């Protein structure tokens, strides 16, 4: 299971984000392993769960970015949209039984995009939120 740099944070909601990331990566890994052994039903079940989990995660992060006025929100949301298009391609490929030559590279590319495009940005978002939360309240004093 992947470890993310912010897992040491004690905040419950950061832990939730981390658990969501781990679930997303686990589900896409299940799609690959099921495809490689020809278990179409398992691949189909996992790709649906993957799209559902990742979509909900994106929506949650976008709500957080809006709530905390994250300055890089638009850039991160644009990356979500790019990955989302590939997620739908993957779902279609699995459902149409396109085979491992199509499914596996697409799943690997999506997984790499989560690690290389999205997770590093999430660290920036979390740092931003922690900074905002640590500012003195305007009502104080
Ligand atoms: Fe994320």
C-alpha cells in the first residue's frame, strides 16, 4: 500500500484523503490484476468502484479548494478533468472486453498520473489549508 508524505499528520480529514488515495490505487491495481488473469467480472466490478471512488474524491477536493480559496484550484481541477477522461476510457475498455493490450497500459498511465500529477498537488493543497487554519481568526483580539 502506498505511503504518502502527509500520513504522519494527525488531522482526521487528512487521514481520510490519504485513505481515499490508497483505495483508488488499490482498485486500479485490482483492475490490472483481474485483466491479466482474464477475470472480466472482477475487472468490471473494480473499474466501476474505481471510477466511483476517484470521482467522489475529486469532488471532495474541489469543494475543499473552493472552501479554502486555494490559489491553484483551477489548475488542479483541470488535471482532475484530464485524468477523468482517461478513467472513462478505461471503464469503457474494460466493459467492452478490449483485452489486456488496451486495458493495462491505460490503467498504468492513469495510475502514473495519480502519482505524478495529482498527489504532489494534493500536498500543496493540504499545506495551504493548514496555513489558512493556523492564521489568527479575524474575530480574535
Ligand atoms: Fe487527491
